[in-house]
């Protein structure tokens, strides 16, 4: 089937944009995409979220996930046959114990990057462990910026024995926006703030010492390394996977009996309330980040007509229309999460400028530009609002 979108050169931030080639109905899937590389957040792994180290699939059953997050070890989830987690297919790397949801994922990881990154049986002294431990002592916003994405990219290049394949992979990366400064607006990326200079050098040293690769030698030099970090910082897409939400969706979709359906719906609302109240809304999913070529062509709007989701409990991204999109219209996503999107124009602009290096001219920002209610320079205090993410 012909894709319903195309990528065109635009005047916007990245010089690229995605446009519809036909009418797209609200709710329709625009495309599915696998990442070039993805990785679970280090803190998420430390907090015992068991995710496949290749596809980020949540490996706990819906019941196990609910029990752990709410601290109710004896809770029994009804309709457990609607949970799609299959523990009998799970495997571990025989050397380092890294968990994978299936043999195929283990083999894929080994073929792509795990040979270089595997910490082996006594992993503490391995450079990968050193890198992760060093990383955990540093706190870079935004969280989608993740040094392990850089390590996986380097390892992927290192493991390719065919020079042509290697070149193709590196060339693809150059499609992403990777400048740290936006010349037009003269904005310096937050990552280059003085307080981070030393930490960036520490990370570069570890990578250079242990994972050096001649064909990408510029990545290990100070400027090339910052540019690599910029690529990850401005293009890293957050990924959230949850076996619990797959179970809940299946209950909604697959139960035909009306009474049972209603009963389960009410229960699911209750369970989500529990999860929100006990674990907190930001702790519901296995979380990580990835680099997606197609998705990175979508520009930002504070009133987007499309949304990124992860409906299959893995890192496969689905872009869905949230409004009807007419032929030839640009397809926009929001780089801000739902909570940040409700902030004032001033706060939104600051977040977008610092993390994504552009000034937003979306219809909402334009309409608020001359409204004194939205333009005040000293409304940053709304940043401390306790914002709850209900989804
Ligand atoms: Zn997997
Ligand atoms: Zn291993
Ligand atoms: Zn805007």
C-alpha cells in the first residue's frame, strides 16, 4: 500500500516536514516504525522494571506489574489470559544475564551490538558497567537524552564487518538534526551549559578508551562527540511499554459480554487509580528512548494533529492521527508531554528552545503572542505545578 505521508523540505526547524498525501481520518494509523537504536533508561532498569534489552517489551505479566507497583503481592488479576506476556519464551544472555523477551530478540541484539557491550560473567569491571554507573551519577535533562543510546550506536557501527553496511548506517544518522546551536536564533543547547562541560569530557574519555572505532573517529573528538550528544538529545524519542496497559486494552476490546465488559471497565479504572496513587503516574511504564528516522521528520506543534504511541508493548512506534488531516496538510506531533503542553506560552517556548532549539510558531503560540495573559515573562512559577499525566 502507498504510504499516506511524504517527507518534504520545509522552512521549519529541521528543514524537513511530513505531509499527508490524502485525507487521514482521526484515529487512523499513519505509520509503524522500528527504531535505528533503542535502550531502556538506566534508572528504570535499576528500579526493577524488567524489559527486553532489545525491544523494550515489558517482561512482567500484567499481574506481576500491578503487584510490584502497588505493593500488593497477593492480588489476583482477572482474565489473565488476556495478558500477552509469555514467560516461557524469555531468555537471558548466558554471559551477562541481560533479559530478552524471546530468542529472536537475543539473537538480534547479539548481531547488532551486544557482542561489544556484553559485560560478561563478572560484569562490574567491564567498561559498559563503568559507563552506566558514571551516567547514573549525572542528571541530564531531558531524560530522553541517554548516553547508552550513544554507546549502542557506536557498538552497532563497531560490529558491522561490511564497510558498505557500516557507511550506510552512519549516513542514515546524518539525516537527523544534529547541530547544537541554532544559528538563526543563536540559541546554545542546554547540554553545552558550563556545568556540563566536565561531565561530557568524562563520558567521552570512557567511550574513547573502551569503544574506539576508526571509521567514526570524529565521534570521539570533543566537537564530534558533542554533535553526537546533540543528535541524541534533540531526536531521542521517549518510549513507554506496559504489559498492564496491553491487558487493559484487550479487556476493553475482546470481551463481548456486556455485563462483564462493564464490570472489567470499572475495575480497570479502579486499578489505574491505585497505580496512579501508589506508584505515581510517572512510574507506570518500562521506559527508555530510541532514534526513529521517520518520526524525526515530524515537526512540533503545541496543538498537534498526530500522536506517537507504543501500542504493542515494545519499541515499535505507531504514529496516529488525533484529528482529521486534509490532503497536503503538515503532520505535527508535540515534543512536549501532555503536562508541559498545558503550560503558558512562555514556559512552552523556554522548554522547546532549551531542549529542541527552536521558537514555536504554531497556531496556538501565534494566537497567544499578543495576549497579555500568555506573554508574561515571569510566569515560570507554573513550572512547579504538580502535573498529573492521566493516560
Ligand atoms: Zn524483545
Ligand atoms: Zn551479555
Ligand atoms: Zn506552539
